[in-house]
């Protein structure tokens, strides 16, 4: 086992979640939390997805590996976001399509929320074929700012 991990080393941050982890149906989730990781995808039970969200929100795990749908529907701010891959399956087209720029910005919007961080970092990993299009759209995009009034 590699000793390098993203685990929170202050006390036992998993303590409040130990009983829930014992009843977790997703075996991989129960295995990776000790190293500071959690998983979140549609193949997991709703209770296991909820557990992953609570673990991350509480800081018990520092890395949440998830599908893009998490960024669309759950408010979990992060310091850094890595979007690994931009092709998603579109059932209407019967194949993969590139994520829209709106979706990419929605995913990136999880990084560096003002109430939690001074800044955030977002990384996009995509194919060399799709990269010029994303760069063009990012360069042309108007700045997006949010504030509470």
C-alpha cells in the first residue's frame, strides 16, 4: 500500500461516518475513503451517493471522483475541479457528443466559491480535436461574476 494519500490527518474525520460506511453497499467507496477519496456516480445507491456528498462536504475526504451530473445537481464547492474528458453520451443522437461550454462552466463553477476560498482552480482535459473549440469559446466568453444582494 502506498503511504501517500489525501486523507485528512487531523484526528479521525471519518468517525461520524463509521457506522454508515459499514452499511455502505458500494464496496469501492468503503475501500477508498481511508485514503481521503470518495466516489459518486449513477450506478451507486442513492444512500451511498448521499454518503459521498456528506463525506466531502464535511471535509472527511478531500477528493471526490464523480460524473459530470454531480456538478449539475448538487451544490458541493471545491477548491480545485478537474474535468477529465468532455465527451458524454447523448441518447437522442445515439452517440457521444462534447459537453457544452455552459456545462463546462457549470462544472468549473464548483471551484473557488467566494464564501469558502480566495480563489479556485479548474482544469479541463479533453481531446486534441476538441481543444481548439473549447479554447476559442473560453477566450470569447464574457466574465461571469456572482454576488448576493
